[in-house]
């Protein structure tokens, strides 16, 4: 309803010419009560502009986004890009380094930019250490340059003779052989 226009539903006063007295105006009491009620219940708050919620052709962040883009935005927002890249490297390890190397060498941990690889034998550990420059290029191509600052290769873990939570200093199992 536009405030400048007269209320079309307001009762039309009749002049006194109809009744014969020019000073008397007659108004239908039901129409007058309805008009008063409409004026009383009319909102005095300013009208909200329509069309401000539409994003139009340009698009906005409120529009639905593809899942991949939304996940990339979340990773960037939280600072998880390097963690995500390393997780991708670990899950794709056989396709990154080849099936033969993946059968004998596995990524164990990634901490402070250091990727720790464990080989199943000392021979494989030596071979991987010789291939480190090539392995470094392959890993950088997979996760991005600068994510992995260094690669450490360790051989197999030696067996532990410790049984239980307590240990005693000494020669260990060798002193039982005589």
C-alpha cells in the first residue's frame, strides 16, 4: 500500500446535500470501524528492500558450491593443505613410487616437514638412500614443493628382548647363555 494515495477502502462521506443539510456529513459506521482497524494494524516499520537476497549471474558464497570446492575451501581455511597432501601421498604410495618399491618401503610418519620411510631390509634402505634425489622429485610433484623438507630412511627395527614394563640394566639375554 502506498502512503501517498488515499485509502481506497475508506468510507466515502456523503454530503449534506443528499440529506438537505450541507454542514452534516454522514459516514457508514461499519466502514468507518474497518478503516480505523486497517490504519491501526498497518506496520510502521520501514519496508525491506526486495531483491537483495538474489545473487544474480555473478554468484556469491551463499550459492550452492561443488563438494570438492567446498572441501578445498575448508582445507585452506583450517590450514590443513599439507596434512591433506601427505595423506594423499600415503594412500597413493604404490602408484607414486611403483609397486616394487612400495612392497619393500613404506612411509611411517610425517612430522615437521620430515617424511620418515621404513625399509624392510638394510639393503632396501641403502638402495632408497641412493635414490633419494629422484624420490624427492617424485614426492614434490605429488604433494607440492616445500611440503616435505627432508626424507629420512630407516632400516628394519631390531627385535626387542624386553618382556613386560620393567627392565634391569645389564647384559640382557646374553648373560643367560653361560
